């Protein structure tokens, strides 16, 4: 067996490690109404099992990223997967909603290693040119995994009950642990970035919090993920309760989103050869905004309801496919690749704090979706319009500030 330092970092392993945390978030989304009945609780607390996942995730991102500077990327990854496996088993055995909430937070704490360490390893292992292509594939996984989750979860919930979702995740965790142990390389010393131990967490934090590029990148990533996870938090109550789909039928809708993500990834790889990054980002943000407008407009003209399930589904899913195409397909690959280019001297700590930043924002955004839930169809489309408009505003601010910096440089010269 090769030494961990001499192994190649496989793209398929990267995709698997980046995707499993997203799958864990949405796989039991079709079972939310069943969980409410089984644990004799209310919709608000059950939706919190989705929101609390991000709080645990944000904490894990901070801990694992920093720890990996000391114990290595590989060992941190293996340890995190073990914690995730333990959390998944606790979810499986939870007797009440309180136990399930605690178990979900522990599961998320372990799962976060797949996000933060994978991104750090990609930034260390690949060149700047390669990173864009790799993160494009990762972006497809980040959209495809939560999209395929409800497909699996709907079938499992209908035939085996909601707890079977967590049994499936436990088996998946064991398989990923074995694959990572056998194949995952150690990337910590590849670029001499062990020097990052000399830079304190507070120093890195000060650099990040005053870097507008990093702040806007974190907001873009948070909002892009919020589209997906707010959809899966609110979706069951829209499609199952209002439109009348079964859990399995709702789960199959994830295939629409997966298709949009794959098409978006292909569009990015084609546009990357001809367009500047800023132009691609603007196109992605604009497409997401248009999708949000279409979704709210469809609701305003009464296209959604139990009278015609097919029209109702298309009226929501086609606009959401536009949102997914623009945000995950075009925006995320560039933002992930470029966010920390100035932090090669402290990637572990910078990656940890950056991940903490955007997952805390994401936690708040998903919590707001739960808070807005009022048993009607209006909250999600309205919220998506606000989020996509915020992305447009932030892009304009970022572009204007960049033009000012370039003008200052020219005047100095």
C-alpha cells in the first residue's frame, strides 16, 4: 500500500466526500410530515432538524479546519467521518424530537469535515487552472447530492419508514470511511503550508473579516446553498400537503434539480474558455433572479394548487431549475475557486473560518425560512426573490469596488 503522502487525490473521491454532507441534509426531507406524526411533535420543531444541522456544521467547519493544520488533512477527515457515523446511528435510534435534534447536530459536526477539508485539499493539491474545473465538478455534486437525497428518501420512507434513511446514511458512512482510509492522500506539506501553524487564528480572522472579497464570497455561497436547503425544508409541505404528491413522488422531483446542476456545470466549462469570471458570475446571478421572479409570478396568477398537479409542479420546478442552474452551475465554481487565493499561507485556518462564516449565515437563512413558514405557498417564492435580489446588489457593489481599486492603481502608476 502506498504511503498517504504519495497517493493521488482522486476527483471521484473528492466528489464523494464533498457530496455526502449535502445528501445527509435532504435524504429524509420527504419524511418530515411522517417524523412530525411519529415523534408527536409540530412542523416547526421538525424543520429545526434541518436548521440545526447547519449550526453543527458551522461549528465542525471551524474545529476540523483548524485541527487539520496540526493533525493533518487525512487524519482529520477520517476522524470526522467516524463522528458522522456515530451521529447517524444516534439519529436512527432517537426516541423523541429532542434526541433527534441533538443527534442531527452531532451528525452535522462530523459531516462538516467533508466540506472544509475537501476544499482545503483541492486548494493545496491542484494548480489555479485545475481548481476551477475541479470546483465545477464539486459544484455539480453539491447540487446533485441534495437533489438525489429526496429521491432515495422518498422511496425509503414509503417502504421502510423514516428511520431507514439514517440506517442508509450509517452504511454510507462506513463505506466512505473505508474508501478514505485506503485511498485518501495527505496534502498538508505539499506546498509548504505547514508554516500556517505560525499564524494565529485571530490574525487570520482579522484578515478575513476586513476582506470584502471574502465577505461577499461567503454571502454568495450561503445564499446559493440557502436556495437548495430552504427548498427542501419547505418543499414537503408545498408538494405533499398542498399539491397532494406522495413522499416518493416528491422525492423524484430532485431529478429536475440534478439535471439543472449538470447542465449548469457543462455551461460553466464551456463559458470558462471564452468569458471573464465576473461575466459568468453576473449571468448566473441574473438567471437566478429571473427564476425567482417566474416562481413568484406563477403563484400570483394561481398556477399552483391541487386542481392541476402537473401545472403546479412545473410552475415551481422550472423556475427553481433556473435558480439552480445559475447559482450552482455558474456562480459556485468560481466563488469557491477564487475565495481564498490570497490565503495560501494559512489555508487550514482560513478555510475553517471561511466555512464557519458562510455556514453561520446559511444557518440564519434556513432558520428564517422556518420562521416564515405559515402553511401557505407564499413564503418560499417571496423569500427566494429577496435572496436573489441581494445577490444582484452584492455583485454590483463588488464590481464597483473592484473598478475603484483598478483606477487607484492606474493613478498611482
